[in-house]
C-alpha cells in the first residue's frame, strides 16, 4: 500500500513539475509553452485544475503570436463560451488564420 501511495504522490509531483517547467517559458513569451499551459488549464491536467478563463488567457497570448493550435483552441473557446463570452464569428475567433479556420470547420462537422 505504501508503494502505491508513493507512486501516486510521485506522479502528482511529476505532473506539477511538468506544468511548472513550461510556466516560466510561457511567462517569458514562448508561444508553444503558452499553448501547453492553456491546454493544461483547459483539460485540468499536469497538476492544474480546470480553469477555462485562465486557459483562454494563455491561448490568446499564444494565438497573438500566430500559434495555429492556440488559434484553434481560442476559436473553440469563443464558439462555446469557455472562459469568454460566446462569439460565433469563427474568423474573428481564429484571428483570420486560414489553417485555424479549416481546423475549426473540421471540428464542427
């Protein structure tokens, strides 16, 4: 039983450490790290609780730097009201990025 508790504690520590490892990069403007941090908040993974508003903030930061996956997630947030008021204009939500709009359309099929 102690071994199981140790493994669970260790895994929780690893997940939290993983989130911390890209939090610094995200705070320093790394678009990929901002996307990963946003995704962790969105999914409630890597030792972070689900927080759609916080996820939206990080997706937006990455999307402003032309991070395609972040633009897609940002569009999903706008279209579903995750952390932001619903905006059903996909082009605005995806900031006009053609790949993001195509991906959004695929998800909506």
